[in-house]
C-alpha cells in the first residue's frame, strides 16, 4: 500500500507534483483514537519538527497524547520550515508541508509503504 502525504497547501494545489498512491493524506483536522496506527493532525507536537526561528511552537498536549496512544505514524504539517520525517518516542513523525517558509512550492510529497502484518 502506497500512502502519499501532503499538508499546508494553502489553496495552491495547481503547482504541486502529487504522485499516484493508494491513500492521499492531507493533514488538517485533529482526531485521535486509542489504538490508532496513523494519526493525522494539522500541527506538530511540542519539540518535534516544530522550531520556528529559535522557538518551539508545537503543542505540548498533542505530544502527551501521542505518547499515550503510541501510533506508528504521526502525519502533520503547518510548520513550513521543516519537511521530512524523524522518529521520536517510538513514533515516526512526518511533516508533509508542501510549501517552504516563504510559501513557495517545490517540495515533494512524502510517500511511504506500510507492510502487511
């Protein structure tokens, strides 16, 4: 299964190169349930790809809740200064923000595969 992740397009869909996939995730609203393997939010948790200038601007409550739920993947955007992925608290965090810090397109959608268990 190929999953394509994007976020923070701000209505500028036309210049984006979005590849085909089985699932397209456009990070936005906040929903999280117990036992979730994938959690999608608009913004980052505190301390995870959330630095703007010298300040961490992520949500402490989101970080706490993600640690409780323990999904395999957390997909978000909002912070244009960061794009990519990292592993923190045994969770793979993906910032799929498509525009850079100056709101210019040029980043590629993040694609990943989940192996059947």
